[in-house]
């Protein structure tokens, strides 16, 4: 990245409590400089975010600015990031699908913005459940249809398999209001992994309402204290089990509406269940008409260019974690699910780097490879270093502060231990629906996990 930290000699970089890590896992000693290099990348990105958006708090709440937003005066603000676009337009029911009648104005750093005034009678031009599309004029002069990456509600019709972006702006009385407090943090987690769509005995797709009313009581009766919800982010390919996301800010409309998901989470909290969101931020669907792929007409808007941006095993695209705007998108996505839906935490376990980590375990267990040799496979030999500019930043409350029961923050646990079983996991638990907290974890013992930033 070329920042202050990564330009330093690794031997001069000081990491709090690094010696404790090396004492616990002496096998990591030969990789001390590699650990310091990655910590430097992490610190450089923290500095970059603070300089660009003032605070991590503001950076992770970018969902308030990007996408399509109704204002208090019933005007609408549209803001998108499409750095390679020649021009960006919005079209839809509101303008009888005139593709180029409402251009966005190009502003700094590849962003585009437009303000739609209210109708003469004071009503909003974009009605609840009306359809909109983004039109991108590419460098080659083509006009391509896209959905906003920040779309919060998309649906699939019976006539067309392509998802449509719908404005979700129900009347105030129809917005679900949370009734129950979040449960206290359990001393240990007993997580029931579940998929709303297949949680029914009938040959059909289940719903958020059915899950809340019939499945949650059964989970509680079996002694679990947390549920991990799969396939919540919208995905065009149902058989992917949610692991090829097309719309990251939209919950799956197959199961119901945003308000019905909020009710599900509220009922889970009523039953003292933590609710963990199964997150897929390691890759995304290749869809263009209803996904992120080729959003601005190039293959490198949200993803790496060329082969580096391809995941051949999943036939999907790989995010460019080194991009400032991609990091904004992904961190804001996590913050959105905390703030809007009341999720308590996240599980992230799919993608290229996860596959690489599993390969280390396979080498250890199946081929009896020594730990240092196997560890080399993902520390030095082509492992995506840009990953560490995202996952350790996983996520933000904005200010340097120590853990405190009186502070509203997210506890992020990233276990990177190397042991005989070579197991890896990432979990985050939120205590009070605040925001997100930055942590670089350097302890393999749960009782010692803490934030160092």
C-alpha cells in the first residue's frame, strides 16, 4: 500500500502483546516479520480511512449516503460509485422508463449523484414498491442496465428470472418496531445453523414468519442459545445456499419482506437467542444484470481485474480488498445488518482464502506435512495479503478505546491459531446494536481475546 506503516522495516514495527502470541505458539516465531508486515497493512488502512472519512464510524455508515434515499422533504438523493462510467442515469416507473432523462452528476473519486425533487403536490417521486434501474454508459458507448449495489429490496417475478430493484419505503405504521431487548452475552455459544427457506416439511420455500413462529421454539427447546442464519443476503441462484450473493444490502425476498425478517430477529431475542448472520464477503456472483459484476462496464469495479478476480471453484468474482471504496461497501454492509436488522454478530467462512486455509489443514492431517511447511503455503506463497486490510479491520466503532461494559461496541473474535488440527474461524458478537469495533487479535485462548486498537 505504500503507507507509513508498510514502508517501515518490519523489525521496527511494534505490535502490542506480540510476544504473548509467540510464547503461546513458538512455531510462529519464524513468521514474526510476516505478522508485522500484515499488521502494518492493517494500520495503514486505518490511517487512510481516518484521513478520507474523518472516522471509521462515518466510513462504516456509508449506507446512509450511497444508493437511493428518500429525504424528509420527500425529495430523493441517489449516489453511486462507478469510476469507469462515462455517464450514469436512473430510470424507472417514476419517469416512464426514459433511460437517459435523469443523469447523475459526476463528483469526486468516481462518484455520481442526483437529487430528485418531490412532486408538485409534495409527494415522493419514488413510491413504495416502484421499480428503478441504474443505467451505465460505458467507455465503449454502450448503455447497460444495472441494479444499485446498495439496493435494499429486490424481487424476482414469475415472468423473468432477473431480479428487479424495488423501492422499500413503507408507511410509518407498517415499519416493524423492535419490542424486545437483546439477550445478555452467553458465557459460551451453542449455535444452531439454519436456512429459512428449507426449514419446512412442505415441498416449498419457507418464510421468515413461519420460521419465527414454528422453528424458533423448537430450537430453544433443544437448548441452543444462538442461531446462525444462512442465505439472508439476496442471491439469484437459490441452489448456492446463499453463497453467491447478488444484492448485498437486500435480504432474500423469497422468504418475505424486510419487516418480517426484523420480526424474526425480535422473536429470537425474546427467546434469548443470539442471531448470527452468515456473511459471504470473500466472493460474489458473476451476474451483471442483477449483481455487482461489471457494474461500471469493467471487470475491476468491485473486484480484481483478470484472473486474480476469478474464483474458478465457485465460478464467482473475488473482491479487491485493497480498494478504498470496496472496503467502504463491505464494512458498511456489515454495519447495515447490525443497525437496520439488529443482528448480533457474523460468521464468515467461504471463499478463496478460506479454501487456502483449509488446504493447510488437509496437508497437516492427510500428508503429515510439518506445520512450518504447511504454514508457508498461505503465509508466503501467493496468499492474498489484501485480505488482511479487510478482515482484521472487521469493524468499526470509530475511536481508539479499550473494552468496557459501558461502551457500545462490537466484539470481533478472529482466531488465527496454528495447532495440530489447524482450525480457523471468524466470529463477531455485538453487545448493544451499536456499530462495529476494530480489532487485531493476537491470542489463541478465548479468555484472552481482546482488542489491540
